[in-house]
C-alpha cells in the first residue's frame, strides 16, 4: 500500500493554512460576485437610460396631444390668437419652442402641435425626433363667418 491516492494529495496541496488557523482553498471564488457586478454596471446603466428615454418620448407625445386639444378648444371659441396662446400656455418652458398650427376646417377648428423629443431631460438637447399631436373641436364661431 502506497498511502493516500494522488487526488487526495492534490486536494491537500490546494489547502492553505491561514495565520488564524482556518483552512481555505487556494483558488476560491471570493470576490467573484463583485467582479461580475462591476462588469454588468454599464449594461444596467444603458438599459435604465433607454427606458428613461422611452418614457420621455411617450410623455412628449402625450404633451403634444394635450396641447393640441387645448389649442383647438380655445381656437374654436377665440380664433387663431387664442389657439396659439392656449397651446403655449399648456406646455412648460422646456417644451415652449413648439410648432403650433391653427386653422378652421369646415365645421371644425383644428390645431396641430409639433414637439421635439428631448435627450434625457427637458431643456437639454434633443434626439432629432419630432412628434405631432392633433386636436379638433366644433367651431363655435361658425355663425360669425
């Protein structure tokens, strides 16, 4: 009999005695989770940024539609000046540079509002995407024409 097998000797070599008296493996995986998390941080941040930009795009579309509805209601009663003023009053300062088009179309008064989608926060740059909101209301000035 020659003593312990080869695999037992290899396992014994891998064990290192620390000064505290505890035994640990030489090639353990302590810190592995920290390394993996550090590697995934850019992916996590990119995903959060894309989700935020998608939410901001949806919010811009909602603002354009709401401003167009408000402008069409005001224009149906007060005309073109009231239409433009209502659209700009509805939008906050960051979206103030909107394109507003007000027009009478038969029995309806139509308003179109175009907004540029901001990049990450309103007031900064934009991503080059323009969203259009349209609204219409029954023209109450029809008897005045």
